[in-house]
């Protein structure tokens, strides 16, 4: 590689402009199907910029489907259909003029089960998103990015002396933090997290939760969780999803997390957050 080629600068994750600050994301009248089965019915929710929004509710109520709709993963399922809009700072990411790659750059995803690339080193895992999005960077810029993202992911001090070790050799909690660091490398404006701590021990869960709180200062976070204590600990606002007797999922109640847990307006919310069902 020539010197000139090696000094290519990192491309921005999204075009620069007045909306490069903290992002608000809104689902508006979202209805979703898998084949003939309707799983969500006219769900609307605004997830405020720079806050952590928790999606709670029993299994099968559409929380994870709603989360995947927010970064266009729903459309990867052959039988999936969708009505409604997802607005990122007022612009619909499903507009035909919008590119899928731009939505994925702006809205990152961390899954329930840690999924580092096992054949790649820790360093290569962090930088993988750059390859997938066609983003070029100099060697020095890449090294700075690796340190920055691993630091934000709460992992740098644990792995800084073994960046060339396989990512798959880390513990479960470390792998999940590596996946968070990998998502941050492409500079998303929103980070979606689908039960990121469900397979982790309490110590690892605590580290991930602290990482989320710190990250919320620079990225809007939406998390699906079945852990009511976790929702109460980490989120600023909450949305309670429910699907009853074969009906599609809807939002029963949403708002400030403390208010929802201490003084819910719907008796079904009170029953769920206090463990009387679900």
C-alpha cells in the first residue's frame, strides 16, 4: 500500500450537518406481520435523544420485532411485512431514497448472544464494521479508534496487551463488550440492544449497565429487557408492550421509568412491573 493510500481519513458514519448531535428516533404507527400473522398493531413511540429507553413486556409481545424494525432488520425475514414509519431526526429511514447501509451506520445493534467474529483478533473485531461499510482509515487512525471504542465499551484495560488474541477467546461478558465496541466503531447515533445481559453473570451485567449509562452521553440507546430491576436501574423512559389472547402487540403505557414503576397508570403495567405476571 502506498503512503498516500495509507493516509486516507475515516469517513463520517453519517453526513455532517446540523443533526450530527444526539439523535431522536421515533416509530410511528408501526404495524408488522410475519406472513399472515400480525405481531404489532399501530405502535408509536418516541425514543428521546441521549436517553436510554427500555422496552419491557412478556415474551411474544413484539418488543424484539419493534427493535429490529428500528434499523431495518425486520425486512431480512422473507415473510416479513411492515407498515408505518421510523423517523431518525424526522427523516424516514424506510424512504425509498434512503440507503440501507446509511440506516445501519446510524443505528447500530447489539444482540442477545455475544457474536464476535471468532477467527478475528480483538483488534480486527473492532475494525470489522469499517470493512463492511467501505470506510477507509490510516493505520494510526485505526489504532486510535480501537483504543477509543474499547475504552467506551469498558474493555480496554482488560485487553490492551493482547489485541491480537482471538475475540472468541474472551469471556462471555468481555465478548459482549467487544460487540459494543465493534458497534461504536462506525459512530452510530443510536444503539439498539436486544437483551444484552440475559446470558451474563451479575458481575458482567453490572459492567455492561455502567457502560450503557456512560454511552448515553453520546448515543441514544434502546434496550429490550425482561429484567425489571435492570430496566429500573438503567433506563430514563420505559415502554410496556403486551399481546393478549392471540392479539398483536401494542404499547399499554410508556413514559418516565420512575413514574411507571412507582405510579403506573394502567393496572396491567402495575401487575407486570411488580411481578404478578409475565
